[in-house]
């Protein structure tokens, strides 16, 4: 899987997509919202990608443990992920 960037290849184009990278240039957070949504709007669903020591993605966790489009992308680091 390389550095995990290919995880996002299949994201649908009907959503606005945002990706935030960690210090190793691995995607750490990904979010999607209805096209036209802004990052400060409560319209996003967000995942956090967990990596092993070899930088392989091993799990994907949802912000606040759900897939609802009710998160704010700009606040992604403040959510609990499960």
C-alpha cells in the first residue's frame, strides 16, 4: 500500500474532499462533505488513519465513532475517534 495515499483513490467525486498529512507525509485525516461545503461548516464526516511502525495503514477510525456529516473539518484534531 505504499505510504497510504492510494487509500483515497476511490473517493467519489460527488463530495468535496479534504486530506491532512502527518509529519511522515502519510494521510492522517480524510474528510468529505457535500460539494460546496466549507471547512468551517458542520457538514463533514471525518476519518483518522492509524499506521503501524512501518507506515502501513492498519485501521480507519471515525470522528465521534460515526459516519454522520455533522463534523467541522477545521476541528478534526479535537474529535474522539473510534
